[in-house]
């Protein structure tokens, strides 16, 4: 197992080389095709997953069938860490957005390792704190920002995590439907369509094929503060 894969994961970044090798020896490979379900909300949680290549959509669905996308995970991201600590059922669905290569760390093996490693424990606490702050930010945005501001903020985030600079343009290397984009900001598809038209008319955002492009970061940032 390549140790560089371990170092990509914030959870294990501060580990000493020997500990990284020990973790690497515990990891198993898993491959998913686009559309494959990794787990559903309520499934038994017994593993953490790390993405080597690909994308995983993390979402929850209401009883009425409305989906809220919590995150799109990509290369170097990890998820399912709560299962390592509490072993409780999954709190969301995880589905492959494209063909994806994963590394899997089982809970029993992880706990055996962590009990002997204080540095790894501190790294995990830091990573979990970061996730909790992001969840708080999402709730605050839903309460205090209008749809246009929420969309602008989400596009900036996607540009940072999935963007590729091409001259003065940032190409978001992620295929999202308007319905998926709407569920990421807690809005309807119709309202997102309306806001995207506004951004297009102002020359801030366009589409190339099925991907979005950002043309003016500073003006888009100002829309978050409107």
C-alpha cells in the first residue's frame, strides 16, 4: 500500500511513518461503479472509507422523497469516521457519483490501533471538529442567507474543492444536475434555475457541457454578502 495515500487523509496526516505503515497494512481495496450504493442510512456502520480516485455523494432523504446532499467527496477525502467511534447505524446514504476506488478501514482493527496511538487520537478529534463546524455552517446558511447567497457560497466551495484553473476561469470538475445543486443549498430546482440564469446574465457563471464555470471570483464572493 502506498503511504502517500495515507498522508492524503487529514485523519492520518500527523502520523509518524511507522504508524502510517501500520494503518496502510490494515486497509482493503474496494471498487464502485457510478451509481453503486456503498451504504444506506440505517445500515450497520463498521468502517471508514478513503477515496483514492472518484466521487461519492453523501445525502439524506426525507419520508416524502426529498433529498439533501450533505457533501460530494472526492480524491483524498474520507467519510464514515463516526462509525469507527460509536459503531451506530449510518446517518446518511453514500452513492458513487462516478467510478470510484476506495480504501476501507474496519472498526475493530482501527480501535486496536488507536488505543495505542495518542497522536492519531488527537488528529481524529481535530478532523471531527472540522466536520461539526461545517455542519453548523450549513444550518446557519439555511437560516440567515437567501437562496442567491447560498448558491454563490456553494459554487465558491465547489470551485475550491473540485475546481481547475483555466486562465481566468475556474472549471468545476463535477457533473451536477440542477436538482442535485438545489439539494446542496436547501432550495428547489426552480429557484436554483432562476439564480443560475441571473449569474449567467451577469457573466459570473456559465456552463460548458454539463460542467459549471466561474468567471469572476471576487464578484461571486460579493454576492454571498448581499
